[in-house]
């Protein structure tokens, strides 16, 4: 007797209409190119702080705490926590890899295309073009841009190459390569220390970039946020949009690391209290 086909838990009408026309790469390239420099920088900095640093340290501390839990012989509970820990570590690797991503900027038919991600290389590519388009001499700034670019180039730094490798061979793809490629024991384990070293390198590069913008009159002027005007509601009440200076990487990165550890500790303490 044949078993019935595997079925979705959603009804057919709950699946959205996927036949709608998609925006072409050419259109996307044009739209991203319109994003002002100050916005482009902020998006990249927010990805680093709110996403990458958070993902990595939450996963790191969750993994460390998972190994100290007394499961009291409950194999199912242990397997659940190990599964959650591994999924978080996969996401952490993917997140760190986004900071050095070059995917959408690859040439097509020999024609160079602008990068559309929030990665550091794509951000530097945009800033380089901005500096080259200035009337004033920007040779010093361009030299620093190139220095920062090289500091996050996986070709020159093995920890970054390791993150790329683990993203491509483990976290982001179901690659069979790891059955045969034993580089850095990546076929059967993940070095959290190597991933953290890569993240630290990227964070420091963002700090260098913030220093570059601050020291350059041209970039300071070009990336200055437009003056805000209050929003007035129907009753005549005024409100202002509150913003955060995400360029302060030296403050935010340690803060997110510390808060991630506290959140993980609180989770396990709450869990332990509820079980006991």
C-alpha cells in the first residue's frame, strides 16, 4: 500500500501569487545607485552592528551555554538545544560573510556593475566613485579607501577566506566538497575563534572607515544628513524623527557583544528556574 504524498500544512490559497513580474537587475542597479551616500553608509553600518555582531555573539554564547546545561538524561531536550545552537552558528557565519560579500557586483558580459549589498567592499566601491567624481584632489582619501579595502580582502586574510569557505561549503549551501576537502578541519568542525577573528577585522575596518569620513572635509560634506524638518499632525503637534549615529562603531560593537551575553544568560537562567 502506497503512503499518501507529503502535504504542506498551508492551504493552497494561502500561498501568495508568485507570477508577478520581478524587477530586473538593470532596474535594481539604477535604483541602488540613487541611494545617497549618507544612507548607503548607515545601511552598511546598521547591518554590521544590528545584524552581524548580534548574530555572532548571540550564537557564540548560546553554544557555550548549551555545552554546560545539565539535561538530566533528557536526550530529546539535548538534541533540541544542539540543533538550535548549530542553526545559530550557521546564521552567524552567513551574517559575517555578508560584510565582505561581492556577489551582486560581479561583471555581466564583461561589463562592470555596481554592488547592491551592504557589504564593506560595495560601500567602499561607492565611496571611491564619489571621491573620483569630486573636483578637488582626493588622492589621500582614495589611498585610505584602498587600504581599508585590502584590510577586508579574503585573498589577503585567511580568517576572512575561512568565513567565505564555511559559508559556501556548510552554512549557505549543501556542498559535498567537505567530504573531500579537509582544509582547517572544516569538513567536520567550525572554528568559532576563526570566525570571531574575521569579525573583529571587519569591525576594525568599519572603525577606520568612520575615521576616514570624519577626517575628510569632502566626505563629511558629501555624507552630511539633510536638515530635518518636524512632522506636524492634524492637531498641530510637531514631532521629530530620532536618529542614531551608527558610525560610533567603537561603542556599539562592545555594547552588542555584552548585551548578547546577558540575553543568553537570562534565557538559560529563566529556563533553569522554570524547570526547577
